[in-house]
């Protein structure tokens, strides 16, 4: 496994968070990083991956940090409502997203600016923890594709598995011991070169989104050693709520 020295300038939030989070992950997980050297050493890019648990942003940050980059997440706006937490997250460079709102455009602009500034922006294209009964990637939302087409940056797919063993989707209590294996496989950049110069029609954006989700799903298949369903789970078609705990009837701001 190739591990790169962290050389990016870190603000105070990173100096506080990194040793705490790393210590917690070392105590509760083992990890297998596959092809991590495909994470670019420099320059702006989007890292896209499947979403299986509320803790997988931490494990994703682990692999990104281990390969010399600082991740910036498109994070649900609800996390920023607490003043102290919001202040901390902004200091760490995280970007609030008001999902399913016209105000989400601000997050798009911030993500584009971050990529153009040479940063790593992490996006979960599904937009929420997967609703697929067996944990497979669902259909994707357009955010990652639109950022990629706007900037022409590399889109690096990751397939990951194991975080759901620490904290199952929407579970209240984590299962910390014995330590859980987190596996992440990094793929080659998703080829969107033929779409970058085309008009940003819904069809073009959908095509880019489908390619991104196909790349992620193929990596998850490799990590799990299983074959994904022929048709990805679609929340709209299945009539499943798109934000919050799908097992609760009252709306809430959650993933």
C-alpha cells in the first residue's frame, strides 16, 4: 500500500480533528486500501463513492488523507445548524448543501471553485445512504456530473464496503468491537471527455451520471466479490423518501 506524506496546508480544525479521528478509526477498524495511488497527488478533482453508513465519510477521509490530500465534502446543511459544529466544519473546508432546494446552487458554485483551486472534493452521487435492500449503489443524482462537466476535472471513483458493520444505516448504536475491516478500491478516472464540450442538456448530464455510477458499482462488485443487480435501485420509482430515515414517517434532515 502506498501512503503519501501529507503536505497540504492544514487549518486549525484539521490539526484538532485528524489525531482524534485517526485514533478512533485505528482502535475500531482495520483497512485495506486498494489502488490508492490512483488518487491524484496534486490538482483539483472529484472523488465519488457509494454511501453505506453515516460513518463512511470518516473512513473516506482516512484513505484520502493517507494519500496526501485533504478532502472537502458536500455535506448536508443540517450539520451546520449547530453553531459550534458549523463553525468547525467550515473551518475544515466543508461545503453545506441544502438538498432538494434551489439553494443547492450555492454548493455547486463552491465545489466548482474548490476544484478550480486544486482541491479534492468528495461527493456521494446517490445523495443519501443507499436504500437498496442489499446495500448496492442506487441511481445517482446529477451534482458530481455537473461539477465534472463544468470544470473538466478528473472524476475518481471509489467502491467501499465495511463501514455499515460499524454503524448500520440509521442505527443509534455503533458496533465497535471486534474491529471491522474497511475495504476501499480506487478506480481509474471516469471518462467524460466526449461530454465536456457538449451542451449541458439533461440527457448529457444523465449520461455522465450513469457513467459515474457504473464505475462505482463495478468497484463495489470487486470489493464484495458479488454481482450487483442489473437495475440500480431508484428511490422515486420505489416510492421511498429521498432524505431522512426511510423507516420514519416524519421528515427530518438526514442522509
